[in-house]
C-alpha cells in the first residue's frame, strides 16, 4: 500500500452525548454516551468499514460526521477543515462534498415527491447548474444520466417512490447522494434492509462508482462478510468506543482485540463439517447501558480476559478475595442459593460462603479493565487496538 | 426437451417486466380509496347538499331572513283547516288570526278582523273572495247589428261590454258601463246606462264605477269597479285603447286579459264554547270549541289537514319563514365554521411545525403557551371578546364610499375571531406531534445532509407528509366549530338578531318548544345532519389517507 496516502477525513476524539434527563426536577443528569471519544481516519479513495453490534454508535458516528448531530467534543477534519466547530453557514459548501446513503429504502424517500424532485433537491439547493446556459435542461439530463447509471430508466423519473421495490428505492437514494458530486459518502447500513441478491448488486454498484469517480466511503454495517468484501480498512466499535482499527485483511486474519475475536467468530461458515462451533466465542451477559457509563474498558464485563482466577490452593479465600469484585454470578452448586451477583464486591461473609461451598477457584475482575479506559494504540503497523492486555492475550512480545 | 430448444439471449436485452399500472399520485390513491367507502361517500353527499343548500337555497325562496309578518306568526308546516265553503280553507292560529289557504296549501289571504266582541267571545272577520275570469283571446261578442253606441264609448268584443268615460262631480274620470252584450260572460239581464242590476256568479251588483287615472298612461288600462253597497271590487286589465273605427266607435278587440272580482263577506269566529265543560255545552256541540260561521253555514270541526306550501317549514314567532331562515342560518354557520377552521389551519400549522421542528426549549415554551390558551374556558373568552369588541367599528373609505369592514357589534366577526383564536391549539398539537415524528425520518435527514433550509424542509417534506391527519382533523373541526357556534348562539352570545344561525334559531324556538316544536326541530336537524355528514366524511378520509389506521 501507498505510504503517502492523504487522509480525506480525520476523526479525532469525537464525542456525541445525548441528554436523556427526563422531567424538570430530576436531580441526576442522564447522559447517553453514544460516541465517546473515537479516533480514526479515512484515506482518499478508500472504503472504511465501521462494524459493531446494534446500539454501539456506528450510525451516530456517521450522522455526527455529516453534522446531523452537533458533536459534543472532538474534531472532524475534512480536507483539513474542522467541521465540528464550523458554523451552519460555512458548513453549507461541505454538504455537497459529504453525502449519505440511508439504511431504510422505504423511509429515506419522501413519498410525496417524484423521483425527479427527490434527486433534484440537492441540485436545486446547491444551484449546481447556475452558470449553465439552460439549467433546467441540464438538470433533467443529469437526472436521467444518474437514473441510468444506477440501473433505472428515464421513464421512472416521474414516478413516486411507492411504485418501486426496495432495491430500486435504494438505487434512487444512491442517485440522490451522487447528484451533488460528493467526495465522501457515508453509507449507513445501505444494504441491511435488502434481499441478499439485491445486496450484492448494490454493493457492486457502489464499488463501480468508487472506481469511476474516486469516491471515498464510510461503510457502516453489521454484516461482517459484506464489510470484509467492500472495505479497505475496518474499525470495530463497541458501546461508543473504537476497539480496533486495522486493514481489512489484517483484521480478518489476525484479530487482536477480544471483542473483535468474538465478533469474527460469529461469522457463519457455509460448511457443515467445519469445526467452527468449537472455536465460536459466545459472549456472556448483555451490553452495558451507555447511560452514565463507569470508567474502564466498555467491553470488560463481557470480556473473557478481564478476570483472573483465584484458586483455593493459594490459601483461604478470605485473604485473597475480600475487597475484590466478582466477575460473574456465583451460585452455590449444592443448595442452588445465590451467593453473589456479577460485579459486586466480595465481603468476608461471601468469602466464607465460597469456602463453605468448597469452590476450587473463583473469577475476580482485573481492576485495570474496570477502572482505566484503554487508549487506542498502534500494536502493529496500521493496526490499532484498545485493550490493556492486548499483548498478553495475543502472545505478542 | 433437448438443448436445441433453448437459445442464448443477449445479456443486455431488456427482460425487465414493466409494470403497466397507471402511476397514481398519493391524492389519486386517496380518492380511489375514499370512493370505495360508502359511509364516507354518503357523508360527502350530505356535506355537498348542505353546502349547495346554503349557497343556492336562499335564491329560490320568496322571503328574506328578516321578512316578518306578525299576523302569520307560528304557522305550522302541517295545517289544520276548516273548509267553510267549497275549496275555501280557513286556518285558525293560536292568536285567533284566520288565514285562508287554497286547496294546494298556499296562503291566499289573511282575514282582517273587523269587530271584536270580547264579551261574547265572538270575532268578526272580513272575508274578501276573489273571482278571476281568465279570458280566451278573441272571445266573440261582436257588437250586435242594430246596437249603436255613443262615439265616446269603448267596446270590448271579448267581454261584450261598452264603457264610456265621464267626468264625475269630483273631477275624476269615471268609466261607466254603457252597454253590455246580452251574452257577456259576467252580465246578463237588464241594464240601463250606468246602472246594472244583475248577478255575477251569485253576486248582486248594483253599480260599476270605473275610475281611470288618465294622467298616468301606464295605469290607464286598470279599472277598478267599486260598488258601495255590497263590497265588490273588480279589476280589469286591458291592453291598448284602439282608435275609433269607421263608425266612430272605439272597440277593444280581444286584448282584455282578465278580470278579477273581489267580494267581501263577513266570517264569524265564535269561541264561546271553548273552555266549557262538555255538560254545559248545548246539545250537538259537546265536542265543539270553535264555531266558524260563513254565509250562515256553521263549521265546527277541523275538516282537513294538509302541508303548508307557502311556508313549508312553518313560520317562527315573528312570522318569518323557518325554511328561509334555516338556509341563511346554514350560510352563517358554515361560514363561521369554515373561516374559523381556515384560520386554525394556518395558525395551527405554522405554530405546530415551528414548535415540533425546533424542539427542545422552543417546543417546551410554545406548548406551554398552548396549554395556557387551552385552559381559558371558551364561553368566558367569547363573552370577554364580545364586550371588548362591541365598541370597535372600523370603516374604510373605498372608492369614495365609507364601508364598514369590521363591526364588533354584530356577533358574526366576534365569533369568528373567538373560534379562530382558540381552536388552533388542537391543530398546533397535532402538527407538532406529526412533525416531531416525521423530522426523524430518513428522508428529512437526507434533506438536511444535502443542506436544504429549515423552511423548505418544513413545507416540502414535513407538512405534505403530515397533511393526511391535518385534513382529517380539519374535517372533524368543521362540525365541532358548527356546534360551538350553535352552542354560543344558543346561549345568546353568538350572532345577533336578525341574523340567523342555527344556534340562534334553536334559541328562538325554545320559547315555544311544546306548542311549536317544529321551529326547534328543523335547525336542530340541520345541525345534526351537518355534523353527521362531516363526521362520516372525516372518518372515511382518515381511513383513506392512512389505511393502516382503519378500524376493524
């Protein structure tokens, strides 16, 4: 790969918090940290995939970059200009350069407008053909050209969105994004609502446009195999934090972060004899609430590396366990009584119970994982991960 | 099947199946769905009829909403009549006014009270009977041979009558019958110059005096014949006076169009038996309360009941036609409702969309204002407005004429202002809710990504998509405004007399609710049908605009 590639978009410590406080008199503020300080950059002409499970802040990131949301903190450097602090008026020219393709082809087109009106909206707003001798005709020609390039017909121009199938609608959405000749397109799960056969068509079309027009994509998705197919580089998000950023090939070949490992192991393999079932990492527990999160690694509560085991052979539980936190819910195997819940501090009484229940080992949390937020650091060349024990886990030097 | 049966098609060939269906816009689709809904079409029919009734109805009546005839007050739509003579029907009102109807049910005349004998409870009425002789043109009563007339005489071949102009003692021109043809349709028997003693349709006629106002050429063809002794009037409508013929006689030929003869008689209404116990009444009169005597013939029973044709819905307490007033009432009620709804529509949409679109504290403050406005009782508000606006009269000089463009004293404008300034809160809330949900739609986000201005997003994306519920709400708001207007007018703070709104009509009818129920029934029915129609239409529209909301 080129060493002197220029980043088109640089996202530095981007934060987007939503105030979810309800009522006038609630004392405690509820802050939903949808995106909490993420860093990544996208080079010109490449596709950057952003993956993660539902609610991890992928879409919020995309929408914050196009300033649909005002960022709470951080910088969005587009061509060297910080869009995060720019005024709405100065943002206007950049609206033409950054476009977005939306997830739901049924919701993303205004049902009261014809296809022509939908596509022409950007052209009209930015007065693209202002200097043209016949702007009306030029606009109409451009619309026909766009429709044909996305695989629709001229006669579709006067129709309404409800007369099209999902795939055709998504093509109209793409034509709308392309109408203003953007540099960067944020594809917010553009294929997840489509049939598998249509998905491939749309993705291939997007790739064709990229080659043809030199577009840069931020491709948000949760379909890992599709992301692998389309992306040059991939960022993995979990609960508003960036867990790992790497080139696509590197990420899929050698995932470093425990979350990425779990995520990739969930990709189904179309081979019934595969031993994938044995190597699949099933995550325990639920995603933590993003409202007023505690410090520490966001993934720690579900991470299978975020604990150490204390065995009874080390001595009595009392000495080694009291004051530590239980990593998981512990139930007395004999009586079935609950001894301690996940994440609760172990008291002397609990330790005694554990001893009485004749536990041989107890999992306690690694304090660093729960107290200190890991930074995204470069582990290998162009491969970043945010985990305190990344080297330990991957047996790196 | 072998491989030969198949052939390769070119990759580029168009295998797409084109849909042949006509491209329908959203509103065409709505209309199609609405047409399927029978209830809604019924509602639409009702609404259309009422609107037509309000617009064109008043053009077809002979009355104005403020025309009043006190003697014809409280006439019911169904008449109970006494047939005092063949085809002479007399209706007695509660106030002892006697009204003559013809057999079709039209008002012919109002009988004038001549004498009132309060002590014996006997009223005397003058009954003027009208005879009309329509003439066949060219009626053949030529002047018989041997009859010579003065050169001054006019002779009508149609009537077989000769008239001469004489100058009376008082200087007026009088026309005197000079000669009557023996076969003349209204005269037979002996006659002498100026004096005729004969019978016309059973009337004894002593003398005809034709008074002719020669100074007025337009009236010259009207002749009134007056007989002093027996009340008799006669009107001759003649056309032109022809020049003298060769014999020096001026002859009117076939142009006398008709003759009306009125005769006056006395009709006696005796209600002395009213209120008496049946045992006290004379024999044969046990069930009788009223006795009407005409030409010696007593009528004691109501002989017939038929529909009032002159006043199909009767008259009110001032003798105004209820039908006409309900029509004018429809105008006022619908106009108030329509204007109030339009005002609400404009204010509500603007306010609601701003509040919903900008959200946050803007929304919070704007909605609290709505809450405050909503908490003012409407009745109190209207009364206050009435008091304040009563003093206000704005007149503007337009084309040199002073025109009153606002008059606070008439309740019409006040009620529109009151409804318009209070009702929009519901619409504002609705639009706000719609906008709040719609602004998160991806097509709005797409527009914002492109950089479309807020104003354009509101009126190109948000309002068109919220229009369905807005229209439904407007259709529902019209009957509600009609009802509120009716209610305010009913309690006396709406439009003021003599203007008629349905509420005013109902209010006026309330005084006679037991005896003259029809006065309340018709306006109430109008209100009910209007509300029903609009509600049916609104329900249908809601289903048509948003099929997902369809009930059941």
